C-alpha cells in the first residue's frame, strides 16, 4: 500500500508541497472562530435595535393615525358617531372625545381586546398582524381594559415591548426597553 500512496504523492496530478498542513488548517479554524465569537454579540445588539425600532415606528404610525382620525372627527363635528367616511377602512366609530372607539358601533370609552383589534385595524392601513389572545403567528397581541388598549410586540423574546393607547385621551405610551 505504501507504494501506491507513494505513487500518488509523487505524480504530476498531486505534486508534493501544494497543500495545507494540519497546523495551518487549525490556525485558520481558530481565527475564523474568534472572528465569529466577536461578531455574534454585535449581531445580537443589531437584532435588539431592530426590534426596538419596529415598536417605535409602529407606535408612531398608530399615534399619527389617531391624530388624523381625531382631526377629521373634529372638523366634521363627528363626535360619538359611526363610520367616518374617507378615513382608514371607512368604518371607524368615535367616542364623545372624537377619538377612535371601535368599528362595530360601540362608542363608549371602555375597551376590551376585541375593540382594541377593531381600532388597530380601523386606523392602520396596512396594519401589522395582530391577534387576541397571544398567537405565535402575529406581530402584536391586543389587550384591553378600562380605557386602555395595550399592544404587545411578539417578534422577540422581550414580551414587554409595545405601547398603550388611551381611548379617553388619545395618548400613546410606548413601553420599549
């Protein structure tokens, strides 16, 4: 067998000295491993920053939509009425404060998770996916109680990211650590 390997080693197809030694390969592996180890924390930081930005952008979009809905309601003297035409999906209903309250004709200040879904889909177009209760396939989860709708971001492990909409005052409070 040694004669066979000797022939291969000395043949023109496999000239001697045209390969990497085991030490050289190990050095390359160690260098690549250390580069990967130093790049991984930066990648994790970028991912966290991206989630932070998505929540901030969505909250800003929602706040802008609520502001526009409020302005349209005030201009048209539409407070407490249903289905504001030419705004959002055309089925947004308003409470006495001229703020989006639902899309099914309920105009009081108390909200629940289903009404929060209606407000979300009524003012945002196109809207990120949302559900209630928690679903792994949606971007946000809606919860409601009293006059507050809470929209929790679901795309990362930090389940505290999101924002709250107060249906009585129209204020948006961002929770984005």
